[in-house]
């Protein structure tokens, strides 16, 4: 397949928190760290087989309902839209972590099982006892994070981006990650941003059978792509906004990931700015759009936009205090209400 020719992600060993903070995060490039979480008890259980892993996770789970995604065997694990990007090509059922584990054990030896998985399962809600058994040594204890479980069989997650930074550690099975820098967005043919599969916009390209007539620029994306295969105890770091396509290569796969942001806690997602810009900027005449790009470069992406203004006179351009946040929010709320 085409990904066999891709550049491999760089690997790092013996990474501790100090090195991660000083070298890896500032570079804002994805990295694989082999064997980083080899001390997780769930990994030891998985070495004894799927039943042992299921037993380990089930006794630590709650009977808390969750969504399980199910796709027919003929779809080869690709969860996607329906024809014409309307509806979905799969169904969703309510189950529990225990119910999903029972199904995975039952289907493991099936010649053609349905594709099934649950993704982004919050550990604090569904497996609180597992939280203490999956420490992430690269994050400071006080770092606010969302720790989640990904559990299923041979499934594919379409290429998408996440706002948060991500550290993902494999518990069981093997996974292939294909990553693209944010600059590849125009070559990935991303679908709707408001009607999505699971919250994030995704590439419309079927990576197993790219249609270069419909998506010719995907060839350019392939040139920028990087690939890595991870096994148990391996961890991948995915910086914010990097696109990633993830495929489970084993009959059963389990992974825990950690999402976090480094910006101020009060900051909302910039995707809201993108949505607002659809109302205020996208359909402007080209000369005006070019002018506004210069203004954004100056006020938002620049470093010295207000150095010439006395600090007491900077208004909303000054440091973002709670009063200024409230003022800006009120202005935006009034404008959207009209």
C-alpha cells in the first residue's frame, strides 16, 4: 500500500518529563516513544489474551451506558457517511464497557465480524479504577487533562484533527497512525465542519482506495504524510491540529489517550472564530479579505501590535482580564442576537 513508502515518524527512547517539555513539545512535531508505559497493569493482562484483558477492564468498569459504533463486515472497518454525505454508513447502539468487552471476546475468532468500537470513553466516568493504573509520566500531575479509552476490533478512524494535544498509549493490539501537518488541510478534502462523524471534521478520502479523480490533490498530501505503527506500551505524541488517520491492525485493540491544552483555561476553541468568520468575512470581496488578513496578522498573530499604545489605554487589546473577557463576550453576544 502507498503508506509503506512514507517517511517514518521519528522515535525517541528514555524520554522523561523534562526532555518532553524542553525538546519534543516546542518542536510541535509528532514523535513515537517506544515502551514508555510498559508498567501499565492492563498491558500485562493483555499479554495473556483478550479474555484476560477483558477481565482486567471489566472489574474496573461501571455499568454506565455508552455509544458503541457498529459497521457491517463488508465495509472493512471504515466508519463514514452514507451516500451523498447524508446519514451514516453505520449504526450506533447503547451498551457498556462490559458489554463491549464481551462482544470483542465472542467475535475475536469470527471469520467476518462486524466492525465495532467505542472511542473517547472517559475513564473518570466509565472506568474510574483504571485511572490510577495508567499514569502519564510526561504530564505534570496538576495538568488538566481528559483521559479516554479506545476499544474495538479492526476499525479505521478517518483522518481528522483535534484541538488538544494528544499522548496516546497502546494497551493491546497494533495500530497504524498516518499523520499530516496542518498545512495539508487543502489536500485532504475535509468534509463538513458542522455535520461530522464524531465531532471533528474528517477527510473524505478512503485511504485504502484513494479516488484520485475525485481527490487529485491527495497526492500532495501523501508527500507530506508520515507513518508509524505502534504496539503495546508504545506512545505517540500528536501536536494540536495535526491530522491523523488511525487503523487497528489486530483482531482486538485497546488504547488510552490523554488530551490537554497549554493555553489559558478561559480560552474557547478557535473553531468558534472560524464559524464567526463565515458570517463576517468569507463572502467579502477579495481586496477586503486581503486587507483583513493583514489586520489579523497584525492584531492576532503579531507580537508587537500594541507596543506603541500606553498600557492603560489599550482597552480590549490589553492583557485578557476577566473584565475584558466579559466585555468582548457581551459585544459578540449582542451582534449575534441581531
